[in-house]
């Protein structure tokens, strides 16, 4: 922008100042120089304006946004997936792992109560017995509590397998819920 203003100012000084014109001994007439300058300015502006319109982010975003569109919301389980995917399995804090395990246990209890019509106490007993699903990983994940006497290598192994075990438990809960919904439809 500054370069354009400087060149315009210089051209106007050359055009309208006879001292500069005689000093430079310009070979063109005033009218020819003016026509050449305006033609070059219009040509440059014509070549640069499409590029400016294409690169303008405000106009691009306005064209892409549809006023009637509803912003998407995260899918169920998105928070669990983001936590499990965002860290190395062994670096997931103990408190967060316990919270995820407790939330999945509560989800399993609610699903058992909803699908079988039993009480919460009965659902807890089914979890203790391991009769709520066929997946042994999900059964042990929901049933187990961290033991302080567990050897260090087993704790590291549990930490490394935690995301996979949590996902399998969530899948088992979802499968039980979907099977119940299908059974209720028929």
C-alpha cells in the first residue's frame, strides 16, 4: 500500500512539475504519460483484485456459513475417547482412571436396571458375580478395584491396558443396551 502511494505521488510530481520533467528530459508528452500510467494502474488493479477477493477470509467464511445450520454436538462417549486417546496409557493419573472406572461401573448398573427391570442392588450383585455380560475383560474391569498389594509390574501392565479395557467395557454396556432395545421392539 505504501509502495503504491509513493509511486502515485512520484508520478504526479513528474506529470505536473515542469522542473522535474525538464531535469529528467522525459521523452513522452504529458497526455501519453498520463494514459500509460492510468492503463498500467488499471491493469495491475484488475490483475490483483481477484487474488484479493479469493484470499479474503471474511468473505469466504460468510459464504460457507449457512444461517439455518445447527452446530454439531459431540457424540456420546466423546469425552471418554478424548481422555483415552490424549495421553500415554501409563501416564493417565490414578484419580482419572478411578473416575472412569466408577463411571463405567455406574453406567453398567443403570443399563442392567433398565434392561432387566431389576433393582440397583440386584444389578450390583450381577456385576459382582460377572453374569451381566459375556466379555471377561468388561467383567473384570467393572468388578476390580485397585489393590495396594499388587506388584509393580502388574500395576504397569494394568495401566498400559487401561484404555483397551475401558473401551471393551463401554462396548459391552452398549451391546447389552442395544440387545435389550431390539428385544423390546419384537
